[in-house]
């Protein structure tokens, strides 16, 4: 791959821990840093052609197909349809499966490169890939936790005598049954001091001593 940076810029480019590539307006990868070579550069979608390995959109499409990930496929489609994309920044998330079938997520930022001496008929962009796999895992855990939270709202018809609750199907349920059905609460039974005094008066003196 042809390097297009000065010695100092090249040193900085190679030292950054994020995975960086430079592409032209045909989406051909012209340069990459060590982090890319040791990361996404090791995950060619297939072993059949080196050319596809150097074409960024082909990489995205192949990664999307391999992982059956609609979000990554949509990113590739949007970038392809936008024509020359290097007049503004783009930020998007992609999903890639490693050679060990491990799912990795990347926050990707495309930045147009402005040259003091532009190459003829060539527009370049820097694309940085930041690993956000742990962030995605945390988001999934939070979504799962929120999906398991149920909240009771509105007026609950409750019998003034037996305290059973009428559900949406017009059936009467005990408080325990209703709450177990509509929330994730589980019940364990105990007996309060007032009921002990009323039902088992001979134990009332024990309660009085405790109080």
C-alpha cells in the first residue's frame, strides 16, 4: 500500500492505537496503520481475491454478509449511494466477525483529508475504527434489564371485602397471583404481629416483650 504521509505524520499515523486507513474516492485503501494490520486487516472476508481486500466498500459488504448484519450492510449501501463522500464527515457503527467467529463492533469515523498539494483527480479520506464491543455488550445488558421491568399503572379494581383484584380479562385474582402475573415479583409468606395477636392470642405476650 502506498503511503501518502510525511515522515512525522507517518510516525503519528502508525502509532495511534485506533485502526486507521486512508481511502480514495473509489474506496480503494491506499494506506493503513499497524493497528489496522493487526486488527481488521487480519479479517479478510474470503480468501479468493486480494483486490476485494483493498476495496473498503467490498470489505463492508462481505463482513455484513458473513455476519448477516443488516446494519453494516446498510452502512455500505448508504456510502455507495452518496457518491463522493469526502465533502463531510461520516460516523457509523459496523459489526465484524473475526476468524475465530467472535463478534466485534466498531465506531467508524470518516474524515475528508485536505491537501496543500492535492493529488490529481484524487480525493482522500481518513477512516478511523474504534472498538466499541464492550459498550455494545453493556447496551444489550441494559436493554435486556429494561425489557424485564414491568410497571403497574392506572386504577386497579380491588374488592373492598376480600381484597382480590380484577384483571383485564374480568377475572378476580388474589393480590399475590395478580402481582406475580403482572410483575417479576415473587412472594414468600410471613405473618404480621396484628394477625398473630388476633389468631394466636397466647403468643401475644411474646410480641409485647419484644416491643
